[in-house]
C-alpha cells in the first residue's frame, strides 16, 4: 500500500512549511528509537516513515511530484526538475546546544531528477535538531551520516555506530557549526570546524571521546570542549556481550536429531560454516567458536568468542504414520 505522507505527519494537504516542521518535530521525538527502548522495532519503523514523509513534504520539488504522481511516481522517477539534497531545512528545533551545533559533512549529487530514495532517518533528525546538514538523497545508512546528536543534560552527545563499524574500525567526519568572538568588536561570528573521529576496533558502548576547545568560544576567551559517548546500534543477527558475540540458530527437529549445516555471515563479510552430524542438539544447547567474537580493545589482533545458541522447533502435530515410524525407529529413554 502506498504511503500517505500527509497522514503519517497528521497534517492537511495544504499545510505550510511551519506546520510540516512542527508535525515532524512532534512525531520524530515521539518515535525516536532512543525514547522507545521497550518497543524498538515498531519505533524504528514509525521513525523511518515520519522521516521519509518530512523529507518529501519539506522539499517543494519532491512534494510537487508526490502530489501529482504519488509515492510510486516519486520513487520511480516520474516528473522533472532537480532532485535536490536529502533532508529538510535546518534552523528549527532545539537551540542552545553547549559547544556548538553538529552535522555530518558530505558531498551531494547533481544533475537532473533521479528516482527518490529516502535518506537515513538519523541524518534527517540530526539536521533538523542541530542545523546545517546536507547530503545527497542516495546516501548509505552506514556511511558518514550514521550518528544522531541529542542533548544529554550536560553530558556528552551520543555517537551511534553499527556493530560492523566497531568490529572493523572506521573514521567519521563531523562538521561543527560554532560561534567565535571577534576580538576587535567583541561580537560573535559563525565558524565551521571539521572533527575527525577514529573509531577503533573493539571499542565498547559508553566510550567517551573528548575534543578540547572545539566548541563555542566563551566570553572569557576559552572555547568549550565537545564530548561524545559511543552508542551501539542494535544488530539484526548478533548480540554483543563484552568481547563475545551471540547468535541464535533455529533448527527443525529433524535436523536437531540427524545433523545440520548452516552458514553465518560474519561482521567482516566472511562466511562461517557450522556443521554437526555426530550428536543430537538439545533445545538451549550452546556451542562456543573461539576467536570469532569482537576484537579486544587495545589488543585488536585478539578476539572474543562466538556463542551459538540453538533453538529447536518442534512440529505442532504428527500423522499416525509418522508416530508409528518414530516409535519403531527410536528407543524410549
């Protein structure tokens, strides 16, 4: 079913720019995954829908195509005119971030209209509540724009990274929009600074990164420090426990009894094959694979273990013939 962007934001089809911003602000804060820990999957879906709706309706060219051709026309490349960059306009939302406002720097695309691909929802959120963000509409969610910044009541700002990024290490570049003082007039003027953050292999959530003097200049002449706190995004396959990783494998009863082979794609893209045809796998049984966990902080050549947890799926019913065959071929314990 095609999405109704106006309905998602709860606005009328003649809503103006201010109404669209206000609706996005309300809905984005309501459904941000960080505020919905108990219902993360649903919140993630709603948050992406709200962000996509805002990205389209806040751009006059995308909105015009959507109003005429709908979602299919927008994403299929109908219409003309320039596609523009992803995300909505800045300047609205929270003000007074200590240390300056933040955005990821990136280079956008050019040329004529291309089929619309939604930008990363976190990037749109970061732009709206920090200002100054610009990106091409085809930017990868795992690219340079993967972090969100929210005020933490005097603490550091969260820097959200994927489990893959913590496994392999990565570098993120962030543009800081800060205010400095003109020594001749005593008034503030805007300035930009690029921060380069090297995420090391094996870093854990809660790791703090401090940039001394990278923020706004104070009346005393000292620039504020900027601090980030590493946050790990949930992974669809693996769960992290310190330096170890856990993965769950579901087995039908027949494979639990007679043997199985499964392939698991590791965080660095390798294929790990797990085979067992010599023993019966019981529900809740685990297997430890040494050296296939996360890199160990400060010793990246060492790795933790991969813990495979087995869940056995039993059939809901059996035919009389199947029951007889089981009784005839399996001893009673």
